[in-house]
């Protein structure tokens, strides 16, 4: 059974990527004190929440577009 993504963690990751475009998932994990696999597992949940990311050829992430909000009016 899959784990439910933590909304606060998703918000942290999304804000980090917005504030640090062109970051690699390993950069996000290091700076947020998360395991790299946690960040990678969170990427589909961000998309499902309407936070679209783009990834370049080197694996760097940037915010593409926000389509909606996560619960509680936050994104």
C-alpha cells in the first residue's frame, strides 16, 4: 500500500523549487534534510496537486505552472 504524501512536505518542496529554479532533486533533499528518494516519490504527488514542474536534460527542476491549490488554501 502506498503512503499518502505529507501536504507540508509537498509545500516545502514546491516552495524550494520555486525559490531555487534549476535545482536537482538531490539539492532539494540536501537543503530540506530529506532523503533523495522522498523527494523523487513526492514529484508525482506535486503534479497531482496541480503543481507542474519541468525537468531539463540534466535533471534540474523548475516550477512550470500552478494549476490549483493544495488543501487549506496553500499550494
